[in-house]
């Protein structure tokens, strides 16, 4: 059996029609197949490779830390330099109310930790979440995910979760003194890139302050420069009580975090002790990678490139087959109207060496989320192939 057949036989599948791109290596904005065919990655491995694939600084940090020490003891007991340096640099960037970091392995685990933390800190059990949200695939995260289709067959879910309309006044009115947390993506990603307005997010913030509810921002997809600020909340000027991150954080290594202030996070340390524990969370090699990612973003001012690159997306996708172009920074959805058309466009792009995708809750739009390090020419070339595919399929 060849590699693809072995893959189909022995690697558990998540869909009945996998893309089956065989990857021999990856570098910068490109993936390379064994036969040398090159693919421009316009989705950054779904929001992960913000600093590009195999960024030399990240590879060097991983190699150096792997040779120094890897896993030593479950998270939170030993003093490990890569964790300390990363938490300190993050705290520096996030400001005085987001200065205590709990490292985990993935986005879903950050969501799980944050939900537990909010319940424990407030002594309340109710959660408010939003229709069309996506927070992950584990049971708690799926419980606050507002997509009935994705949840079929996996219930029952966590009790006490109320779903409200993203951007609505009803959402503000739903927050009361029994609500532990509101969990929201300031920009909904998997809904097909829907932007929360500053006024609405500010109204959520204000209502949470009045009711003593913790406001959780899931920036797992929008973080690390993706939308033109290091984190979207910084551009919006609305500060959450708990910030969630993962995806782009490790430059390709698996790491996430939930971040709050020390007064909040310290409730995990007592009554009972070990309120949230994780064997591999904050793995030194992953923290070293994440430190290299954040340093690269800051040193090379990658966030400042985003506005120019965004202009290119707006220019190149201003074509008849694109019915609506939604997004911010380097997170865009190009509406093409039908799922079949989306699939044909993706296939045509793949043939021409460009990787795109759709969205979990929006299968009528094409996802555009290139690495922040993409050159203007690379982006233009990739988008022209995409625009041509959309025209051809319209
Ligand atoms: N929250 C958001 C907003 C996401 O986009 C994702 C992943 N698509 C997750 C949570 C879950 O992250 P993970 O797949 O790392 O568990």
C-alpha cells in the first residue's frame, strides 16, 4: 500500500473526503509534496502558522530546548525557564489585568480551563454563549459551541448554558447575577468571520461588570496578530477577564493558554488543591517555540504588515463571483453562495498549488488566512489564482 492508502486505512478520519495532500516538508508560506509540487498555504494550517512554516527562529528554539530538557513534571510545580520567560513576555503585552497565565495543550483545553475557572471564582454555574460560535471539540467546549449540527449524537451537554444571538441586545439582557461567564469570540471565526462591534462588546463588558460575571474572550483563532492587532481585544479597547489563546501561539507546536489576573487564577490552587492540572500543558519545548514566535512577531513588527496585506485581499477579491467579503486583517471569508461551488473552487485552487478551505459553520464561503510573513507578491499571486477559480466556477 502507498502512503495515501496506509493513511486511509490506519489514521482515523474526520471526514469522508479528506484533501489527501501529501506533505514532504514545509517552509515559509509553502508546503511541498514528495514530487516537489509546491502549495501556497493561504490558511496557515488553519490559523496556526502565523509566522510561517518552520520559521528558523522557532525551529532553533525547539531544537535547543529539546536538547536541554523536555518534560520534567506535571505543569505548575517546577520552575522552568521557557514557561517563565513566555508568561512574563505575554503579561508584558497583555497589560496589568491579564498578567497570570495558565498554559495548556490546545484551544479546547483553554476553553475547558476557563469555564471551570469562571464557575469556581464566581461560585455560579450558568454560562452564556453564542449561536454560531466555535470553541472546540471536547465536551465542555462543545457544550458552549453554538452549532447544533456539529453536536448531533454527542449529547447530553453541560447544563446551564444559554445561547443568544451574536451582536444582539438580547445578549446583554440575558446576563444576570447567576451567570458565571459570558464566552464570546470578539470576531467569530468558524461562523464565516463575523465581527463583533466595539459598542456591543463594550456593552457586554459593562453588563458583566454590573453583574459580577466574568467575560471570556476566545481569541484562539484571532490571536497572535491575525486580525491586525496582537490580540483583537487590544484594537477594540475592550478587555476581557479571561483571554484564551492557542493555534498561532506555538508556531506549529501544540500550546494554548487561559490568562487572567492572579486573584482569579489562584482559586485553582485551593479547595480542592489542583483545581486544574495537566501533564503536558506548558511543555518546555512548546513554550520555547511560543517564546520564539512572540519575539519574532514583536521584533519584525509583523502585526504592522497586516493592514497592507489586508488591502491586497480587498483589491484582489473585488471580483464578480465574490458575493460578500467579510473580515479583518488576515482573517477573511469570501462568500460564493453555494457549498458545491466552494468545493469546486477549493479543488481548482489545489490543482493550481493554492490551499484554501471553508468554515465549520459557513460552508458557502472560502477561508483566507495566510501567514503574516507572506510577501505582497505571494499574496497577490495566490489570490489571483483564487479569484480565477471563483470566476471559473461562478
Ligand atoms: N476556539 C476557536 C475560536 C477556534 O477557532 C478553535 C479551533 N478552530 C478552538 C477554540 C479549538 O481549538 P483546538 O482545535 O486547538 O482545540
